[in-house]
């Protein structure tokens, strides 16, 4: 029987994950059952939320079991199909594995049209991150022309789309990121009005206040921690705070005491709401149609940071916590060209 390689969770990390938490194994290539397709992975996504799945704790996504393959969003080519609506040769995207091959229920996949652009975008700007940005900003943040919108992790796959959508909607946009290269990309290429390198700023609160002299109407929170602490005092009346991620806390062995700043919400009547993109899955097509149109009209730009080779998938994942990526972090699996 043909073999395939896959990454399994070797152990649960304490604090920041290390390479010791991952194990690359060779197993028999799966055979698709009824209603399933065999997919050869072209691109694999790595995302901050995966850190939560490495814990033995309940969350909005089930934890991975030690000794079992790790899961990921993938784009792949169908090699065999036992499903009615997907044929061999189709390019599909959905939840797969950190693996060269996976047998996946066809109901959990959608086909990708390579004519619309690089198939890798189905994991980024025209995939889950793009939908997260679209619904998180427009449904929860509800920016209005003239609003000031602050985005943390603004050079990431979600934050970069959030900031551009806010600009398209007539808002003034301020982003935070962790390198001068990212700051230049945000302001020079994406049209952010201001951007702050939080790693090079001695007084983050003052820097945010200087960039937002009229206060903050929408804060799209991808990070939490000290960046959120810096933005919080600047919230205007009836501000909206979509909470998408808290990457500053994902590796904490003990969560800091809190929340401590809720008095500001009484003063401003601001609204804080979590965003979970699966709540909008029935409307993802709406998001992708509009985002695709913005890309075609040169109003929306994206970047991908592609790590070559399945064997380097842990490096790509760990790089998220070091801020290595600009735009969407991907792993290219195999030598296929699409």
C-alpha cells in the first residue's frame, strides 16, 4: 500500500510550543470511504488558533489528542472520489491534516476555481482569514465613514484585510505590527493612515493616542495584552470592539488577572463582541465575491509567506509567535505548481 507522511502531536506544550511537541511519521495512505475523497495536499495553513487545540482543554475547537494527526485548513487535488459532487482532478479546500494525503468527507470541502487566482488564496484572503476579516469588521465593527479604526496584528492574514476594508469604507485606519518592514507595507502599500511598531515603542499608550487624536471608534483585536491595554482608554462613545484573537496570551502558563478595565465600557457604552467565523459559514460566498472584486479592482492587496516542504510545517507554525510572517502563513506541500 502506498505510504504518506503526516505530523502528529507528540506532546502537549507548556508555554510556547517547541519542535519536541511534533512528530513526523510515515503511515499507510488512506483509502476514501463512501462519500469521501482522497486529497493530495498542495498547501497547508498554519494559524494561531491551533495553539489552543494543543491544550487538553475545551474551547470553540476540539483539542487534538496526543499521538494523533494534527488538523489544518488545506488546499489539495482530489486523487480519488467516492462522492457525487467532487471528481478526481478537482482542486478543493477544507479541513484536512498536517499531511501529504487525507481522506476527507466531501461535505466538508468546497471546490476552488484556479481561474480566479492562485489556489493558495483559498486559505488566505479568499478563505477563512478573509471571511473572518469581512464579517468581523463589517458585521461586528460596523465602521462608518470618518471613524477611526485600530487593528492589532495589522500585517497578518486577518488584520491586513480588516484595515483595507475599513479604508474602503471611508474610515481612518491605524495598525500595530512588530517590524519596520511591516509598518512600511501597511502605510506604503495598503493605505493605512498610520502604523505603530509596538516592539520599538517605549510608551505604547502615548503612541496610540498620538495616532488617534480623535479617539477610537472601532478596535479590531487580534492580540490582546498590552496593545489592547493601550487602546482601551481611547475608546469613544459607542465604540465597537470585535475580539478575533488573543495571541499575546496563547502561550501563557497562567492567565493574567482580569478583566480590569470594564469601567470604560460604562463610560462609553462601547460594545465588545467575539467573532467566530464559522457562525457565518453560510454566507462565506458573499464575502469571497466582494473580496475578489476588490482584488480585481486593485483596492485590496495581500501577501503570502510560503514555507516550502511539509517537513518544515512546525517551523512555519512556531514562526507565528515570533511575528515572522507578513500576510498569510502557508506551507507548500510537494512540488506541484498551481
